[in-house]
């Protein structure tokens, strides 16, 4: 029961326990257009993401990486969005 509660808490908080920086798909410490590119590449199958990168790319928290995530990451990178995740 406690583990399930912790999992739900981590899912709902902006900074999960495993220290994911949402949007920072390449894990270089900043969210940039390159991160949006990596998310798009993962979506079309030309890039494989490890678990941490996948979690960083899934900024709408729907357990998928798709064009919506890439767009939100790009918007954040160019200051059109002020926070990630967007769920």
C-alpha cells in the first residue's frame, strides 16, 4: 500500500524521486531545441531513449513520447511555456 502511494505521489509531482528534469531529454542540464528533436526522433523510431530520457521526454505524463511532448519541450526551450511537465 505504501509503495503504491509513493508511486502515485511521484507521478503527480514535478520532480520525481529519480531526479528527472522534464524536457532535458539529452541530460545535459538544460532544456533546448535539441531535446525536442530527440523526442521527435524517438517518436518516429530513429532514436532509442533509455528509461531516464523517456521519462524526461514524456512531459505530458501520458506514458508516451509523441509530437505533443516535442512541441511542449520546444515551446519551453524558446520561453513560450514556463513549466514542465504540462499535465
